[in-house]
């Protein structure tokens, strides 16, 4: 086989066989296929798509590009959750400690920021000393001892997916349902988890902007999970505005800590509690998601979830003092106020523009190896449905230099839409696939 022949084949709309996909992923992983050829293939896939058989084959090839973990020795159902990506999405930092505090093992493989959306690993690495580059063996040990470990892809675990993930980020090939599905599910398969909750974001701040696309992705992911003999539930949740108030790596860790301490944003807490309810029901810990929500609320209120996050950070080398006193996190050099130009009601916050502004500030990457800045970002002061007066602060921009502030300001200038009539806040959750109980 030749990579060029397969690129042309997909470019012309033909299907690739499982053997051809395995060849492409194997040779890209070993370096035999260079970035420029894989980028060309990704663009062909972006426009031509992949059918169900191709998507399953890509998922399997990516999952098997490294070690596949086995948690059968724990004699417990090991779970995972994944978000399709959103602006201000710090759910993993709150949800996984809730689940682990209930005695359910969580083996979480996370990624860095992709496009205008933030990455859990980037957030956690804003905590000094936190080590997300665990060996598969160390990952398994922490899950066994602590019920929760969060790691990134390494050379040992889904290495080909890690390379593709970074390449998609800088080649304009992120927003393809098949590539997103294969990326998500390959990591879940390699992690050895038996039950998976998927949080599929929809709205301007998500890759799946339309509700139809979000439910389509949810159904594809659930189908892949079923084909791979995994329990999978996909929840479609809102990303028309940023989740919570903070957008930025250290800023989001601080906000997650506030939620775990009982005084964080309502929308973050409520979404995490509802997702926890579904996860508890999936593994049979409760009779239904409503009972699961009650248990999640108790674990937040009694501090067990907060303690579990601290235990996890400590187990992975991080300085727990930063979670106990968030004033220790570094501060941006400049704090700029974005003010309302008129009075009325905030009827739209364009999450994508907020996400792009954050990338300009240094929250995310514009090229593959760009260093990110943990202290920069945007903190909203108002959410959709709030009344505002002229001159009121809508957001605080945390920047390190005037150039990045100027570029971010151009995005934020059109991110807030003030109208004359009050609008309702968006729904947190639009639906579940399959409907619960299945």
C-alpha cells in the first residue's frame, strides 16, 4: 500500500478498508507517513466523511496504536467521562471527584486544548508539579489506590491519536463528526473502562453547533460503544454561552475548586450533579438518575468530592496548597474591563468568540507546540438573561501584554448582544442517548 494512493482514494469519495486504515495509522504512528500527508488525508476525510465501518476501523486502529489497559483485576466497573469540547468546560475537575468519592473507579484520559476549546490537561498542569504524563502502570496504580487518575496520551497509550489530535488542531480539520467520534472512543477503549458517559456540547461554543449535529454525534458514539461491548450514555448539553464564568486554565481550576467547596457557579454545579446522576445509574449504584443526583449533592456538601480532587492532585505530584489557597496561582499582568455599550438584557454571549479571545490571550494554541499561559483568560461578569446598565462591566480580560489584549478585544467586542426584552437562560441539558432508562 502507498499513502498517496489512499489519500487520493478518500479524496475521490471512496471507502477505505479496515486494513487500509490500520496501515495508515500504523505508519503515521511510526513516522513512515509524514505530517503533510496525514494532514492531506484528514482534509479529505473532513470533506468526504467516513461511514460507520470506517469510523469503527479508525477507532480500533487508534486504540490499538499503543497499550490497552485492563482493569479486570479491580473487580469493579471502571468508568470514564468525556466532553466533546466547550468554552469554560471544567466539568471533569468537578464531576470525576464526585464519582470517585462514591467509591467508583474513574480512569480518565484527557487531552489538551483543541481549537477554541480548553483542555483538561492544560488546566491541571496550571497546578505546579501536577504530572499528567503517567506510565500506564502508574495510572492503573493510582486508579486502584485512589479511585481516580487523570492522564494524557503518552507513547504507551493511544500515541497515534495524540499525534492526530495535535495535527487536527492546526490544520482546520477539527469539526468532523467521524474524526471527533474516533478520537473520543479510541481513548476510552484504550483506557480499559467499561462504562462511559459522554457530554456532547452544542451551541456556538461547541464543535457541534446545531442540536441535530450534536444528537448525531451522540448516536454515533453510543453505536461505537455498543459495537465495542461498552456501556455508553451520551448527554447533549448546552454550550451557547461559556460554562460558568471563568475561561482560562488556572482561572477554571479556581472556579472548579469553588464549586467543590459549595460556592461556585450554579450552572457548573447543576450540570455536574445531573451528569453524576446518570453515571451512578449506569453502574447500578442507584435505581435512577434522580437518586444519583441526591447522592452527588451529598458528596459535594460534605466535602468528600473536594477532598478527592486534593487526593488526586497529591497522588500525581501537584501542590495541594494551590487548591487550599487559590490566591497562590499566578496573576495576569493586565486586567481589562469589557463594558456594556447600552442598557437592556444580555440575550447572547457568543461562546466561540470568547473562546477565540482566550486563544489570543494564550489560553490555547495557534500552532502545534505553542506554550500556553495558565494565568490568562476571561472572566464573565454577567450571563444570558441578566439585566445590564450602560457602562457596566460584562467581563474581565486577564492578559499579559497589550498585543494579545488588543486581539482578544476585537473578538470580545462582538461577543455580547444586549437586547430590549428579557430572554430565558438556555437549558443545561437537551436530551440523553439512549433515553434513560434504556
